[in-house]
C-alpha cells in the first residue's frame, strides 16, 4: 500500500500506482481512510513509531476537517428558507 496518485501521472492510464491519495482516502472506496505505516512512500530506516503516530494525527486532522466542512454545509442548508431548498 502506498500513498500517491491513483494512476500513473505520466500516462494517465494503467493500473493503480497507489492505494490511497495524499489525504489518505482509499481510491475507489467512499468514506474510508487508512492510518497505517504502510502508506509511507519510503519506509524510514529507523523506528517507525513516531512516523506512524504522525500519520494517525494527520488522518485525525483530515477527518475532523471533513466533519467541520460537512457541518458548515448542513448549517447553511438549514438556514435557507424552505422555498429555496
């Protein structure tokens, strides 16, 4: 499993180059993110504990950002008069 574009960026064709995008969303599966050391494009030669914790922190930021964006959209829709919806 790697992070990166879903297809070969040079040809725009071919099989998936990676499983997750830069926001750690799984290509082709809505609502699924991966927080795992295997998403690192290159594995560090040292201990993977700290980078793995950082990946988890970033996914938490991404998810909370998605939740905040969704709540803003829902609040703006709820604030509109009924005839505009």
